[in-house]
């Protein structure tokens, strides 16, 4: 009876949520649970309008773009809106020095002019099914973490094997609530995606790294793509015969004035949150791990800035990588500072004391869970010596330098060929080569990479304990500096040029390929270091993390049993989520209040001619001077609102997500969070956590007035429920104060 009651209590905890959803990332198939709360906050539609697997609903208009962003379908011809920075890589790859779409923008004026974005995909979610019982079948509480995971893996493999899949229709099986629940996500993926339009970076990336994560923002961060399908409206690889996709659902655009406290809803694919971490984990993150990763990226970005400023071709080649590195460099700085400022560790410790108090009051639960927190504390103490080394290694050899990535991919082919034979090598080698060329070499600048390599090897050997440096790397640096080592490797390695890669992959069989690769000095050195790290760091870390993950599953389960009235929703894991909130400003510090709206005149105030971050196109300035905003001007004061703040909890992966009003109509695109609240993925604070969105009014103003793309405008469905009549725009007078223009 005791066991049955505990299971019943857990079921209730997993399926019943607290009344207030602020800060939540809700699974759309469970949104019915918080429907009343959403409607009390202002929602005017039903949960079935958002999620319905029997008939079209809003979820059918929201897609995952590639592997890291969100987008939404905006017309009956498969037109897709997302962020400029989400389309950045595709736009970069389509650009040349002569036709630089990043710098100048791009607008297709017919279907024929739309450009295939090779490698970009769009994925729809068809259904989400609870398969917890099937996945956990055969497991029990007495098993070790390894035993339990082995059975879980076997069960998942069996489910996948018995579920029909192909390239276009596939499934994902994901754990939720630290492995206490499992869901199967049925998906359809389209591979023929084409660029329709993008503003120049001076509009879509206005403010650059300086404004990134900051408020006020004035970025009109959007780009437009289109989904193509075969003659039967089914997914297909690129073909000139494909037709624009006819979707089940597309979103309408609302031109109503936005107001503080308006209901807002974001639907997208947030990547990763860790809101249920222990105080021990948060302490390591804020004091050790975030600062370590920041230090590495500061070095890389400084060198990239130097090289990009001297050469336009290098600037274009490295633009996407620089943006990617800079994004989380700044994020980690803000996260660490925010965790300290809001005393996240102390808050976690307070919760853990309450957890222990409640646990002691339930003898039947205490017997099962009393050692969970003490064991986690012990394991994080064991992890600490490895944590920073792991972050340094991952950043230096896995993200910031390209040569180790090239060596790793080349080595994967070598390893697989040894295991599976020469026939496999001949069959698969072109795939590896194509992947290298399209995903690494296309953005690879050897001179910049060499400079970063020298600087980071110097940093690494000074920062980490010598026992984590391989004998081969120690020997290589015995009689030469990191710069001299870099000069030697990059001058002799076949992995740093297209000609060298061509020579390697021209090997007639796997034996010749292995010989060429294993005599390469860069490959030998980097492989040796990787093997050393695998043995000295990765293996012990994997063992510790295996135990931590198992205990976190138990900790999560115990929390949900002991805190039945607490708000629980699963951490983000790149699955579709719904976050609801309101348009709202915030107070970042004493005596300062940030209003929830920014305006085009704010961009004009920041404007610096020829500045790489704050330049603006002359046409945009002309439209501003004329106040030629058309129907996109605010009806009350005639200004053009560019961006706004809301309390919706978003994170990486939500970029490009639609933000919808109370009627489920599109009002903008999510693209960022505020600097003061970026710790929200670990410790959400409703008074300071804000998401940043570009308004549809600004997006349509650019499409209509700036780009004059009337064919795109005709595709969109635009509604305005406001009864107010537009007023004549009043041009704001610009005054000068301390050398700075402001509007009055």
C-alpha cells in the first residue's frame, strides 16, 4: 500500500501544476493543465487552439529551423519568418564578395529568384506521445545507474526499431524531469529551404556585440525563407521542380498597438535550461566554469577582430563563427554575475534545507532519498578538479580552433575504416570530405586559426595542471614556443588547406589514407592530446556524471513528491515549449526603470556612419526623416516601435520563435534576453528576467517601405482589431545634451 501511495503521489505531482506559470517552459501537449492560468492572464483562445494532433493548431505553424533555432510559417505558400541571426550562416554561405548578402541584404522578387539554402532544414512536430512505461520497463529502484541506463537504452533502441521512420519522417525520444518521464516526438523534416529575403546586417544585426543581451535594443532581427515540397506537397530534397509548401496552418499578423501588461505567448524550441541544479553545481558554474569559458573566448575573439578588420574576405568568412563565439562569451559573463548578484547559491541552499526538513518528516521517503543530497555534494567535490580542465579542453580543442575539429573528423573516418574495412572507406569517404568542405573549410582561415592556436596553446599550458598535458605536447613545446609550434604545424600539415584535404581524400584505399593521416604532424599531436584527455579527464568525468545524473533523477522525483504545490515543468531540451507572460519593463538597478518599448528614433540616436556595429542604410535614415512609416506607426504617438520586452522565459533555441498575442496572432519574433537576467536558465527571477522581441510592425516596415517587396506583403494575412484611428505622425524634435542627441 505504501508503494502504491507513493506512485500515486508521484503521478499527481507529474500531471498537476501550480496555478502561476510565469517563468515556465510548458510542453504543448500538456498546456491544458495551465489553460485557466493563461486565460486569467488574458488568453482569448483555448488550449486546443494551441495544441491539437487531430486538426490544425498553432503548433503546426511553428517549426525547428536547422538544429538550433525556431521559425514560423506565415503564409499558405510556406513562407517562413525567423531571426536574421538564425539565418546568418545560410546567408553567409550564399554570399560572395561581389554579392555580399550579409552586408547589402537580399530580396527575391519572384519564386525563381529565391536561393537554395543548402543544408538548412525545417522540422514540424506531428505528435508527442508519453512512452514512459515502455522506456522504464524492467527497471527498479535497486539497480545501479549503469544497470538502469543499459535497460533504458535497450528499450529505446527497440522502440525506434519498431517505429517506421525515413529521412523525412522520424522520431526523437527524449527524457524529461531528469529521466522520470519519456516522450516520443514524431516529426516531419523538409530539406528544400530557400532564402527569400534578408535586410542588411546594419538592420538585422544593428548594435552587434556591443548591444547583444542589452536593453534598449533597436535591432530589426529577422530573415525570410520558404519551404519547398514535391508535387504531392511532401518533403523532398532540392529540385527546381519542387513547389512552395502548402502548410496545415500559418499565422496571422496583428497590427494592434502593443501595451504594457498585454498577454504574450512564445512557442519555440528552447535548447537547455538547468533550473533544478543543486547549490554545489551552481557554485561551480558561477565561480569556475563560466569564467573559464569566458577567458578562452576573449582570446579568440580578440584575434578574430584583428584579422577581420584587416581583410573583407576574412571578415565575411569568419562572420558566422565570430557571432557564435561572441554570443555565449557575453552570456556567460552575465550569467556568472547574475548568479552572484541574486545570491543563487544561497537560494538553492535554502531550498535544500527545506527539502531535508520535509524529507525528515516523511519516514517512508527518508529511507529512499536521505542520502541523495550528501552524495551529490561529495560527487561535485570530486568533479571540481576536472571541471575547469574539461571546459578549457572543450573550448580550445573543440570550438575555438578549427584545426583540431578537422583532425577529429578525419580521424573518425580512419577509425571507422579500420573497424569496417576498405569497402566502407570507399563508400563513405566522400561524405566526410563534403562535410568538411561545407561545414568547416568554407569558414576556415588558416592565418587566423594559426594565431588563435598559438595563443590558446600558450594559455592552456600555463593554466592547467601539467598532468593534463600529453607527453607529446610537452615534448613539442620543450624547445620551441607555442607560436613556433603553430608555425611548424600550419606550414607542414595537409589538414590546413583544400589542396591538402583533396590529397588526403584522394587516397585509393583506407591503408593509404591511414598512412597519409598518421604521418601528418598536426594530426599526430592533436590525436595524442585528445587520447590523453580522454583517459585523464573524460573517463573519470563520465563516471562521476553518470552517478550525478542518476542521483539528480532521484532528487527530481523526491522534490515533486515533497513539494506538491510547487511549480514544476521539465528543463528545456530542444523540444517544443510554450512560455506565457506579459509585456513588461523592469528595474535593473536602483533608480533606473527600463520601459518595455524601443523605437526607430533610438537607432538614429545610436547611428555612427561607417561603424561596423552602428551604421545604418541611408534609405532607412531617409524614411525616418520623412516619418514615412505607413500603417506601421504607433496609432497614439506616430513612432515606429522596433523592439519590446516581455516576461516570457526563453533561452538559446528560442531565437526566431513567434511571440503571439491573446488571440494567437503574431506580433513579433523572439531574439534575445536581457543582460541582467541571463542567469534565468539556472535561477529564474520574474522581477528581472525579460525576453526581447522585434515587433512585426518593424519587420513589415522593412519589407514594405525599405525593400518594397509587395509580393511578400500580398502573401501575409494582416489583421488589426483596434478601433482607434491613426493619427498624423509627429516628428520628434532632436535636442543635444552633453554632445548626445536625444528626442523630446
